[in-house]
């Protein structure tokens, strides 16, 4: 399996706090079948979560070395979960933020509550210059839970959707679960990811989620969501 959304680059956001924590989690994810993980620390402009690509790259290399020394066979890649911002174009041009594995794919987050006024135009501008916009966890946004048409509008312009595995397991509440079920039924999801921040008590969450997914989509579609679609990013 391939995880395109994780917060395992230590010490830069609200995710893993130490290299030891990152190694522990990655080791456990590997045991349940993850072979490739993209590290996507938050980048929120004008906040404390604003570690730049250069700084992230140093920690990224240290983590890769640590995994190799401990014989943990997981391929790591670097990216960002970029909080929507009017300055995204400049941040990309200045090499401040990272696309996923230096590809044309961008993982972008919207406000959980409320709404960014110009997010649609920003997405359209990015797509028009060749980027592929992946919207992180659309099922969690209150505005999308209330108005599913917003998802259709973004799909029309080519936005891709990444949902969190835990949403089907009620980790983010009943409304998020209801929304991801609708997304599954309408075949609107391209990727599912862990969005993992810290050590979990139970690493059965992937298998438990797949059992629920099987109620709505085929085994082939599950494989596409967990692995095949993401190969386009890492390749």
C-alpha cells in the first residue's frame, strides 16, 4: 500500500515529535502492508507550521538514514499538506513548499469550518498551469458536508479527492462518515490515506476500513484507492 498523506516528518507540525516516534510508526505501518509513504507536513502560511522545503529536506534525509540503519524497508517521499492561501503560486515559485515527490500533484487543505472565499479560483489557476490538485479529506469539511454540490463543482474542473481511512470508522464523527460513504458510492475518491499524526493503539484500522469499503466498492477499486492510483505520484 502507498500512503500519500502523513505527518511523520518529526518536529515540524502537530504530527510526530521525534525521529524515534516517526521510526516506530513507520515500522508498524510497514508491518500492515505500507511500502511507500509520502511525508506531508502542514504548511500554513503566517503560522508556526511553516517549515520550508530546505528545512524539511534535512529531517527527511535523517529519517531515511535512520530507517536504513534499522533495516526498515519503506520508501519515503517528501511533500506538504498545503493550507489554502492566496500566495500558493509564489510559495511554489520560491521553492518554499513541496509538491508530492516533486511531481505535479499538490495536496491542499481547506478550512475545517467556514470557507476560503477564493479556493475555487486558486484551484482552477493551479490546474490551468499544469498542476494536479488533490483535495485533502473533503469528507471532513463542514461546508462540504452541508452542500455536496461543492464537491461536484471541484470534480468538474479536475480536482482529485483524498479521503482519510479513519473517516469510515467514525474517527471524525458521523457527518464525515456519511460524506465518505456518499463519495465511495459515487466513485469520486482517487486516494485514501492515513493522515497519521501519532502512534496508534490499534493498527487494525486499515483492515477494519477495507471491510466497510467492500459494502460500497469493488476489490479492484479498493486496490486502486490504497495503491494503484498513488503509483502515478511516486513514479
